[in-house]
């Protein structure tokens, strides 16, 4: 289930090598890397079953549609087979659904033309209205996106007192997105999935993929818990 995230802005090439080695060791579903790192990740994971995914418009979704399409084409040409794109959050909050639908469609079409799957990131720390989440699920279903995804892991919301609040993936959001997405659309949770119990709760709610940085801790706990099964 795990997409091992290698997305910290401070990650160096040496960090990429270390994290790809960890992904290979644990045979995760994929790594999720920054656009410039796709070629290197593909090389590092050659001969394994670990897919290479890439983020697009990350983390705030503010790139123009044309730039997101270009990023997607480049990532696929570099060897990515999975794409995690961030919607234009402001357009969704403003109710400009034709813009959002077109953006998701052209990126999805670009992915499928390149034999890559697409995961559409809502960023539910900002998209808080239930009706907006449902509308996004309906759009992704209509267009034929492969996944709907809760969060980037970077959706920090500033509070009136100056503090930053971060929610990330929730069981309620996963269940809502599962309920309102078509049967062919899967659900990915991301942000705050740090323990085996977190992952299992998300799985029970309908998630089939989870973005995680705590991969080693999660799978280490799983090995201990299920050692005799």
C-alpha cells in the first residue's frame, strides 16, 4: 500500500539514494519524488518492482494548467509511471469547476497517453467543505482519474493566533472520498500516516495507497505484529 515519499525540500541526492534503498528493501508500491529526481530514482530502483512516481504542481497547485501538463510530460519521459498532481485549490474554493475539471482532464489524459496513472490531490486541509470534496470526487470519476488523494502533507493552515494547524489525512475524509468516487477510482491517503495502526485505519476506511515517510517504522511494526501469522 505504501508510496514512500521523498519530498522534503532539504533532501539531497545522498538522501535520495538512501531512501530509494529503503524503498527497495521493503518492496513498497512506489517512491514519490520531486520532478528533478525522477531519472535518478528510476536508475536507483532498476531491477526492482518499486514504481517511480512524481509530484506535479507541488505542493500548492498554483502552476498554470499548461505548466502542469509540461511537468507531467517531462516526468513521464524521465521514467515516472505514477503522477500525483495538486489541483488548483483557489479555483476549487472559488467554485470555478470548469477550470478545475479541465485541468484534471488534461493532466489525466497526458498521464494515460504516457501509460502512467494519476492521483489527484485535493488538499483537504484547505478544501474543507464536504460538498466541494464530493464535487471533486465526481469530477475525477467522470474524467477517469485513477486515484483521489487526500493531502500533500504540506497543507499547513495559519490560525488567528499565528499558530499553524495541520490535519493531513483523516479516516472521515477517506471514507467520504471512497463513498463518492466511482468503483474504478481508488483512494490514497497522505499526511500524518505514521504508524501501522494509522495505516490500517485508513485501509479499513477504503484507502488502497498511503503516502508515508515513516515507512520503516510502519513496516517494522508490521513485521513484529504478524511474525507468527
